C-alpha cells in the first residue's frame, strides 16, 4: 500500500481536473497487489474529479489532492483554502448545472469528512472501499 500527493494546478480549468484524474489513474495502476478492480478504479477517479472540481469551483483557485491506499480502501482527500464546507443543494434538472456532485460522493463513499485546517481552509475526504 502507498501514499501519493499531487498538487493540482492553480488554474480554474478542466485541465486541472483532467490532471487530477490522470494522477489518480497512475496511482491506482502503481498499487501493489492486489490490484484494484476496474469498476472500483472508475469510482475513485469519479470521486477525485468531483472533489477537485468542487474545490476549484467553490473553494479557491488552488487545491491539493492526496490519495492514500489502505487495505481494502482508498482515501481521496482534497485540500483548499476556503473554510466553507460543501453543502447539499437541489440539483438543477432543467438545463442548469451543479448540485449532483456532493450527494453522489456521499452515496459512493463508505464515509466522508470535512476537516478545518489549522493553516486555513479545509480538507474534504472520502473513503472508498474496493
């Protein structure tokens, strides 16, 4: 099992989220045996994408991604400079965007947590079993 930290670019763009997804794929591919199943890997990458997108959209223009492998689970943690915790919103069903990500992360994860950082900001984490 291993740990990896990835700093996501300071840009508020899809390229930052794409870089986070690619880093997560590489992390999962590099895990020691047993390897993670394709469906579980897709779930981890989806959660990475959602948490990084939320951090860049609602947190601040800079965030960091930490992935930690534990026996039977992967922890996804995203740190950003905003003290405001994610909140459940009513999804926009008629052409709008947003409101789906945080509920989806909570449904996919075994556990989620929001922790205030002593240096400012917060860490949003999700524990995913595989």
